[in-house]
């Protein structure tokens, strides 16, 4: 029972309220995952293959010590668009532009934004869909602390 009822923040955590949903609107489905390596990318892809056909957009940021391309490769076929961001306050973060290039290398339609808020506003121009914020536990921690 303990394992079955365990919650693990930032591991495919569904966000159901907060500023991100206030910007996007109630018809959006927002998820958060701190995965940042090839194995996590594969686990996320395994989950995504069973989701309905609702378009998936991602906002991601990663540390420069991680293999961004290896993380993105398994999930690339499921992504309609991506927005890359630098992780605020992390000196080892990839810049938004560096992260964007890793996505482009995986044939993901990706733009770079200066902040998480700007990325969410940019995503909001799309019809309601699904958003996954991913790529770093540091980024996930920031999202959790600011999305209250």
C-alpha cells in the first residue's frame, strides 16, 4: 500500500492549479517531470505513447553537465513544439539558445525564451493542448516553488 500510494514530486506530476494554469487556461493539461537523462527520456516516451492524440508542447531547460540530445531523442516523435529556457540561478544551465539547438538537432520545432513566464505565455498562443515542463530537477523545483 505504501508504494502504491507514494507520490514523488516532479515525476510526471500533474499540475492542476497555479499561475501556469492561470495563464494557459483550464482546458490545458500540464505536467512536470524532472527527468534529465536518456533513461528518463525513454521512460517519458514510454508513457507518452499511451497518451491520447492531444498535441504535446514542452518547455525544457537542462544543465550543461547532462546529455540533452540523449534525453530529447526518445520523446522527440511525440512533441508538437518546444520552448527552451535557461534554468534561473543555475550557473551550469545551458543557455536557452544552447538548449534550443539540442532540440533542433532532434528535429524538434523549438524556440528559445528568456524566462519560464515568457515560455508559458508563448505556449498559450496555441489551442488548448498538453504541456510538459521537463529536463531538470532544478527547473522542476523552481516550477514547484513558483506555481503555488
